[in-house]
């Protein structure tokens, strides 16, 4: 078995994860394991590398050493290969996907537990040919996330304040967009604030709009927020972030297919990665990705929650 560590050298604020690299070498050498440390050099480079390694047919464990974007790229290279499993060895800013594991999310930082972990299938969402592990969104939140990069490196604004500035700028520009949204046969046409299709539960550094979402139940849990005024938006954003009922302004849909069309380019957030398209189709792929969970975790089969059990 080969252990492939895919490292994003600029994850977590342009800091090279030197301590993590020392840990990788120490743990792998103590286990006498075959391993490789690979540094990404361009967007989707990780997906190309993982796919090439998976195609050899050798049993492969892929560790995404970075944030949610690195995890997404590794997953995109691994989907469809039964010999390959992916996990997250986090050093990014948000690390949103593993937040759903609560206190046990800390176990993903224990490399010995990861290397001795358990492989279980999880679902993925196919969005215009790109696979999503956590969630996809379009509308106000996706535009705000895109524009953060314009502000977070400015000397006065920088860092977390960049998101606040982007939020304010986009509120001035306008919240709603005209879309045609189809979910499993039901068609909606009009102005909408945002659409968030969830496989996982958290995004944007802690927003949890769909706390009932399960990554192994074969269902896309979607929240559609209709047309809102700026005042209404300010009143509901806190509830939306915590997964609370926002009333008639939002609709929750549970299905396996979503199609969104517009007469202009939509900004699409795919696990924190941004795409542009006038049409987006989201398809659920049940059990599409083998995921490596740290040894000793109590909570890795989320679908058991529906029966009041955790396995």
C-alpha cells in the first residue's frame, strides 16, 4: 500500500506546513510504509496526480494536507477507483468538511490514527462534471466568497476582515439574482438570494445551514432562499448560519438532482472552489468516494443517526 501526501504549500495563510512534514516523515518511516510527499503547483494539479497514482491499481491512501480545496481536488482524482481512499490531514483556514465530526474532528490531526484508520464510502455531488464532497452553492454567499480574494490581502483590510468587506460590498451591489431552479421535477422561476446544496454541514468558516445533512445517505439536502430585502437579509443571516428555521423566506428540499439556469454567468462555490456557468446541474453519486476515517472514531456512519444510532 502506498501513502500519498498531497500538500498545498500555501494553505492556511501561505505558511509551509514544516511541522506537519516532519511528522509525516517520522510516522511513515517508523511504520516502514511506502509514502510520497507531493507539493501542488497549480489548480487541479492534485486531481491529476491522484488519478495517475490510482490508475496503477496499487492500494492507495491519499492524505489532503491543506484545506477544503485540497481535499476537493484529491477527491476529484479518486472518485471511481475502488483501490483508493482519501482523507483530510488539515492545515487549511476553514477545514469545514471535518467540522461535522464535532470534537472527534481533532482525530484527523493524529497521523498514526489516520494511517491505521477505517475506510467507508461517502457520497459525492457531481456539479457540471466536478465532484463535490462537502457542498455547492450559488448566489449571494458564493459571490461574497469569490470577492474575498480582492480584499483579504490588502494591508489595512486583510485577513478575516476581508470577508466582512466583501459582504458589505455585495450587499450594496444587490442580494438577489434571477434563476430558474428545478429539483426532482419541481420548477421555480424568479429572483433568489442563494441556493445551497449540502452533502456535508459546514462552510464559510462555520456556517451550518443544513444540520440534518448526512454525507452517506444518498440525498442532497438543499436550502433555497427566495428574494429578500437587505433588511430581511440582515435579520435571517444569523439564523441561516446556525441552521435555524428562517420561515417562509426559505425552502428546504431533499432529493438527488438540482438544475439551476440563468441568463448570466452564475458564481458557483464547489467546496470553496469557484466556477462560473450559466447552467449548473447537481447529481448525487451515492457512495462515490472511499473516505479514510481515523482509527477509534465513534461517529463515521452518519446514516445511522436516522435510526437513533451512531456506528
